[in-house]
C-alpha cells in the first residue's frame, strides 16, 4: 500500500521550510540560535525515524535496519550540532568561547542541553543491553 501524496502535509512543509532556509541563509555563518533550532529539528527527526524503524522492522526487516541506521546517524549529527553550539561564542559575551568542560550558560542555552540529554538517554535505553542476570552481592 502506498501513501497518498497528501497524507504527509506537515512533513512536506517542514522539508520545504528547510529548503527555503538553505537557499536564503547561505550568506551568513551559523549562530547559536540557528544551531539550537537545527538541533531541535534533528532531534524530532531522530524520534520519527526511531518510530518508523520500529514499525517497519517486523514486516520488512531489511528496510527497518536501514531506518535504524539512519536513526543512529541522526543521533551523531545531533551530537555534532550540539558540540558546535558550545564552541560558538555566546552573543551575550564579548566573544569568548564556551569552554567544553564548563557547565552550560543557563537559559535559554540550557534548552539544547536538556534536549540533547533526553535524546541521549533514549538512545542509551535502546542500544545498551539490559543486564538480566542476577548481580552478585
């Protein structure tokens, strides 16, 4: 069964929005607000691919594995965007970079970290095998 062309209007609108943004923002370098929004998009797409992989895998295992691979790559992309966010100068600062070992600067910049930690937690729950054996006391 194929999906009718009008069944995914929001996904097509998001894609159109990204295309428009790509065409209109190539003149300026990325800033923290831009990377925060891009990270939010990647995180949501990561969740969507996770759900699609789970639903597809039982009936089409090979396609489900490919979707799971894309899911992993999106996590890696989100991690790279999160890291880039913290290496850019804070617009409130005088241009000093965020030191990686330092804690995040707080709101609104803490939002990307919360989102990234929540996504990381979901990834670890899915990819880390549970220890079902009895632990020695």
